[in-house]
C-alpha cells in the first residue's frame, strides 16, 4: 500500500537491527486519516473471505482494526494482554512472548465474544516472529471458530512470522512488506 510505504519512509525510524519505530503515526500519535485508508484497504482485501468478526490485540492494533471492522460491517473484539478484574466471565487464555518487551503475557478473550460459527480476521500493526498472531489463532481454535486470515500493516519479511503462518494454512496480507533494513534505512 503506497500511502503506508511513503509514510514509513518519511516518518519511520529504524532502531538497532530489527525494530521500526512508528509511534508518530501508528503506536503513540495516531494518523486517523491513514488508519481510515488502511481500514478500507484491509476490508477490500478480505471482502469475500466471509469475515464475521475482526480481532485485534491491544493496543497498537486497535486504530486500524476499528476502520477495518466498520468497513466490513462486523464487530471488533480487542484481545487483552491481561485479565482485568472487571471481566467477570469465563475466558480463553494463552501465553504469548512479546517481541518488543522480551516478556510474556496472557492473551485473554471472554468466551461470550466468540462462537464456533465465527470466521475471524485478525489485524495487527506488525508481523515479526508471528508470536502474537499465533496466540490469537490458538484462542480462536480453542473456541472451535475459524480464521479468515491475518492482516498486518507492516511485516518484516526477513523475520519468520509470514512463512510460519502461511505454512499453517493462514492467509497473510501485509500492506507494507519490509525486505531489509540497510544502513538504518527501510528497503521494501
Ligand atoms: P511477533 O509477535 O510477530 O513476533 O511481533 C509482533 C508484535 O510485536 C506486534 O504486535 C508489535 O506490537 C510488536 N513488534 C514487532 N516488531 C516491531 C517493530 O519493528 N516495531 C514496533 N513498533 N513493534 C513491533
């Protein structure tokens, strides 16, 4: 998606070997017009996939998935990274290793927001090793629902996530696919 690639080239910052900082338009400050375009593009890509719900992981996936779900006309469910005291209901949980924080968390979904007839599109900001997406897939499968696909804004194609997921039969759509970081610059 050219609009997103241009924004990454203009405002993204490469940190060290393998992290792209995008907090001026995705993660901290949010470019709402860009998110709206991203949502339209995601919805267009998955419009014939029979999606019944969009799932995302808090918090960076929320902004783009709001617009994706709106365009598709389906509910959005935000998977939690902890089990809030207010969630007084039965939950599905699975442990996920965080790529950026080097810790793990319990990805949590209330059982009443999924049913075995759901066909779920997962949206996230980044795809790196595929841990977050694989965790979301485990939760969906625990509930005997099915996965319509994974849509990410940015994939780092030099990391194993994309291949790992495609090898499990999951369709992955990346709006911007980064081939490499070369001398602190992004190469698509
Ligand atoms: P994975 O689970 O695929 O290994 O990593 C994906 C998750 O880690 C995403 O939800 C994202 O929040 C975070 N992440 C992975 N790589 C990057 C990166 O280069 N930049 C930022 N900002 N987040 C990343």
